[in-house]
C-alpha cells in the first residue's frame, strides 16, 4: 500500500481511499511546540485522538522480514518529524539502536534510531523532498539502507 497524502492506494492497485489521519498530529505538535496551544488541549488531543499514519498492513510489515526505512527532513513542514515519531511509537516496537547522530562528509547528517526491521532517520537541513534539499546526505541514507546498515555513526 502506498501513501499519496491524503490518499492511499488499496492493495488492488487501482483504487484509492482517503487517509483521514494523514499528517494530522504534525499540526497539533507544531501549534503546541510553538506555544500556540495550551498543554491541556495538547494532552487531550494526544490521548483521545488516533493520529497514527500506520494501519494494519503497515503493522503486518513490521513483523515480516521486510526492512523498512522511514525518513524525514528536520525542517519538513508537510510531515514533521514529530508526526512520524508519534506513529512509530504507537507500534510499541522495542528499540534496538538508540537515537544517535549519523554523519555525512564529517558533519552531522541527522539522527537515527533502529528497531527490529524498521529504521527511522532524520536528515538535517532537509525539507519534505529530502533528496532535493540534501542530495549527499540522502545518498548516504539510501546507500546505508540498501546495504542493510544504519547510517554511519561517525
């Protein structure tokens, strides 16, 4: 299943359905982290609304042997890092490699965390279209994933 925010392609590959949760938590987190929303409102929304972008088939992928890499530019306004972190945390998957800075050309390229068969990576200085904002960092990220490794720690 492929996401075409706010739509998802069904398994038959020919029909779409609207993903009503696409990117919702990002706006909530943005308003809260920029002091535009009271703590009570944020905590009420976070505890009573299901903002996850992952559905049953995504969870099924998690228990398979298929490796998954989710990445975000750290300046992405369309799908903020907090939104992806929230969705991944909802899976309850144990962390295998804790958050660490990864490097590209001697500079911090972003941060990464490893789970069983899921890697979540941020790319420093990148917006929504990571490869167009940071092509060399994107290459390091994709090369690492294709080779079955996490991005380089130093």
